[in-house]
C-alpha cells in the first residue's frame, strides 16, 4: 500500500535544484548498483568526488570534523549478518538485493504504509552530515553521511501522541545473509530502538549515501540509521521496517547481553562496558604513533542532546 | 646439503622468528588493514598464545614418546611466548596508549579483560626471569613449583582472549579445547601417579582387602 501525502509545499521544503540533481544521481547509482554490483563503484567515486562538495550541509554542530578516508570506512564494518570480521562484508554484502526496496512504516501513526525507497528519498532533501562514529568496541571514525533527518520522515506519517518509541528492523534475507541462514550469534533480524524524542532530534538521520555517493552495501545500503551520540550498533543498517510503539522495544544486543548493552547506549566515557573501558577510543586512520583520543560525553554532542537525559542516572540507563 | 648442517635447535629458533618477520613486513608494506594497531595486538597476542600452548605440548610429547631430549625446546618456546607477549604489551603501552600513564591506569582499572592479560603476563615474566641456570639452582625444589604457574597463566590468557570479544567465540573456544586437553593430560598423569603412590604404601589392611578381592574374583 502506498500512501501519498497531500499537503501544500512550503518554500523551505522545495528542493534546491542542485541537490535534486545530486539525488537523482544517488538514486541512479543505487539502481545501477543493484544491477551491476560493485564493479561500477570505483568509477562512480571519482566522478562524484567533485560534486560531493556541492551538497548542502545538514544541521551539524561539529561540521569542522575531518572525514576519515573513505577506503577505511568502506572496509571496516561490523555486519554480523554476513561475517564476524570487519573486512569480509565489503565483498559478501554485495549479494544483498537492495533494488527494489521498500520500508514499512507502521504502529502508532496516522498514515501507516509501505513506501518505496525512491518515493521516500524524492520527498526528502539529502544533505551532508559529517559525524563522528564511535563504536562500542573502542574505535571511532568520522563519516560524511548523505541523508535526511528521521524526524522529516516521521512527520510525514504523522505519529500519534501514543507513539513513545520507535523500533527499526533490518532486512531478513537468509539467501544473501549467511549468518541469518544458520541462526548464528544473534537473533535475526536485527532490531534497534529509540525513544521518540531521540528519534525526532535533528541530529538523528537516515542515511542513503556517504562521501557523495550511494551508500555501499557493507555500510548499510540502501537506508540506515545514524545516531551520532550513541554507540555504532544503535545505527541499524538496511532498514525495512519502522514501527512507532507505545512501549520500548527490546533491541537485539540488549536481548542477547542485557548487562553489556542497554537500550540507550549513549557514548559515555564514565560508564565503562562491564568488560572494557570506554574512556578512550582508537581513531582509525591516525597512524601508529597517535595515541587514543579521549572519548567525549555523548560523543561530543552533549550541548545538543544532554537535555534529553536531564535527571536520568546515566549509569543506570546505560 | 646446507640444511643438513643446520641443527634442529637453530631451525626451531629461526622458525619462531618468522611470525615477527611477517608482522614487520606487513607493517612496512601497509598490509595491516585499516586498524593496524588492533592487527598488531591480535597477531602478537595470537602468537604468544600459540607459543605458550606449544610450550605446554612438550611435556605430554615427552611422556608419550619417551624421548627425553626436549626440555631445551620447551625452554625456547616458553621464552618466545614471553617475547611475543612483551611485544604485545609494548604495542599496547606505546602505540595504543602513547605511554600516557594516567590513561593506561584508567584503562586497566576499567577493563576486566586486561586484568587477566596482566596476570598472565606477570606470571610469564616471573617464569622467564627464573629461566637461567643460576636461578634454577638457586630456587631448587621451588623452581618446579613456580613453573607450574604456567597453568594459571594459560588459563588467564584464554579468559583475556574470550573476555574482550563481543559475540564470535569460535577462536577462543578452539584454543580452550586444546588447552583443556593439555591440562587434562597432566591431571590424568597426576591421578595415575597418586594411585601408584598409594599402592606403594605398605598398609597391611589394604593388602588384605586386595587379597580378599582377588579371592572373590577367583
């Protein structure tokens, strides 16, 4: 079921022609990828390098961050549906069928439905968001995502006042995802969740690209969540379902290891993982003799998001 | 032939250096991946563990083959395990933490997996410094007792490995299985010896019991 939203278009919603052109390229690139696989990639990245700079910047308090090299970001992923190591998903994930792709939005909303990804993307303005990405394992990188605020999508489906939480679900496809086929390690499909105010926060985005090109499959194509003040595992990949709920969903990692991974998973140097410190992080691409950097509260986005958690004991709600 | 002139001891010594050579070559050619410090941690740690396990293989091998010329290899492998463990620790202190001692202290206090690594390293360090013959003579009977701490160290090593992983346990479980076999062998020998020792003690009552048993069996 496709539900079209009919409302007058505000001036601020009119897409900049340049961005629109860029977006068509992204969609084309995604479609091309679905057909031709990764072969087209190297050429695309060079062609898009120059155009990438033209994309307008989204709301981001740390825009001065220097992006990690794309080669590192593309070859260092935790995509446990495919593999346990960080490099093999680069090739294995190419088997993922991402075209056509649709996202079901359901639950406590006025306009539930299944939307084609292209319809979702054409209604949004893709912008660049340069965020630090901090993994719970103690490493970080800086990624220039291409995406749009999750709030903009949620507003279109009109959440009811009863919607208190948002649950995200990754694709279940044991044909292309080997570890789903053997039910290995975690309970599949992967599930994540946010509180509604976290989901509506302008820093929370859905990304469909990075470094000015379509999101590589190993990095969560065609659509992933990015919540920069939380550990990376909250930023769920290959989203097929977004549910607005009255109660908090149980996320995959919280279910698998409730003492290790909480619902919030906010980056916090003063709340160690039960088995390792979170006080510092290894900066990928920094070379051999650059020591670890000190991890910042809320990954450096405290000014923007700390208010969401005022009065909460962050040790208890980890 | 050239190879024939090489003593097995020298050959073993050189082979143990090959992993280090491989790591240095990969470092020079930038083949350590996108997180090279993590790669160094893993590769040096893995080789330290493997060499420690090999050290633990020597005694069972001696017992099974009845060949007594292997203690010098046990010593060499043990020292190599310590050597790779030292490099592993050095990479952590120097490259990863940049020798910032306040950060190191905090990291160790908050990371329980490092506690086990630290225990293992301190024990292996003790064993390594008591390797020279002078120390063996000085310690006398206690030397053997001290060097039995290799069992504790190897258990600490496997916990150190297992404790830092998020989900995939295949590799630590594989090494745990081998360690279990190696330690079970010693336990079996210990039980067997204890049984023999008991039999050797001439308690009249026991002999009578045995006789009675043998009679009933007849």
